C-alpha cells in the first residue's frame, strides 16, 4: 500500500506542476452544496452509493484468499484469479458506454450493481479452479462497469454542470465511507463463524440494497424532470 501510495503521489506531483485550469471559472466553486440534502433523490442516491462502495470491492480483496483456503488452490493460481478479474474490469469499464447511450446512466448503473450482488451470492457455488476463474472474470467485468459508471451517475444527480463538480465530490466523499468500512467488516465476518458464506451474504445483500436505492433515486429524478418540464410549458 505504501509503494502504491508513493507512485500515486509522484504522478500527482507531476500533474500539479505542469497542469493549469482552462478556462477559469467566473467565481470559485462551492466546496459544499447543502441545498442538495433537501432533495430526496440526492440523499437516497448517496445512501445507495455508500452501500455500493461497501460491497462492490469485496471479491477483489478476498478472491485469492478464497482460492487458497476454501478450494486448496496454490497461491500462484489464486493470484492469477485476481489478475483475471483485473482483465475483466478493463473490459467492463469500456462496455457500459455503449449501453448508457440507449438506456440511460442510472438504470444501467443499477443493473450492474444488481448483477454484482447476484454474483456475490453465486460465488458460494464455486468449487474448483475453472469456476473460480470464470467468476473472477465476470465479476471483474461487472465490477469494473460499476466503477466506470459511478462518476457519470454522480453527474447525472446534479441539476447543472456548474454545480456538478461539487455534487460529485460530495457523493464520492460519502461513498468513501463505504470503502473504508466495507472490507474491514467483511474481514471481521471472515474471521467469525460464518466464514466466506457470511462475507458473500453481507456483500451481496448491501449491493442489492444499493441497486434498489439507485432505482428509487432515478425514478424520483424522472418525476422531477417531468414536473420541471411541465412548469416550463
């Protein structure tokens, strides 16, 4: 983690040194937009984001351990499963762009979260190396799709591009709470009596809850836009 942190730090220092903002905004952007919390759709979407981040990354953290401890696979092959999930994630970050154009950002986002939740429950049915590698690829694909769509979904919850950066920052800040607590909770469950079955049930359940929350937020957003359009007429 420290090595990765220093790599990121080096890249950021170069970016800070050579990049400049163009064009400059007329006035500084708000750090917080407290009016957002008056919108039920925004609050529900934030809640869904917290739960999504809490459960979406569990397989990436525990799939290698699952291969070694549950299936008795060697460390090298278990690590290969993690690499395959990374390959699937790369494809998953590209594919949703083609679907979003037709069906919209939030419905596709909710669908990918839902599939990730179901895959977490299916994870318990993996009993051999072939099944593990297949699961790794498909979960990597849909998990990568979730990660790729998330920032665009955050922008979708903004009433205008002028305030979009602030809204995205607020949502991702709250989502980071899910990242902070999700995997430690899964680790504590793994060390308890329920083992991997408990981890899979926990992560799958929070993802299913997240997908429902995103769909509710999308429905409220649709109603808001329709009402706004009717008033404009």
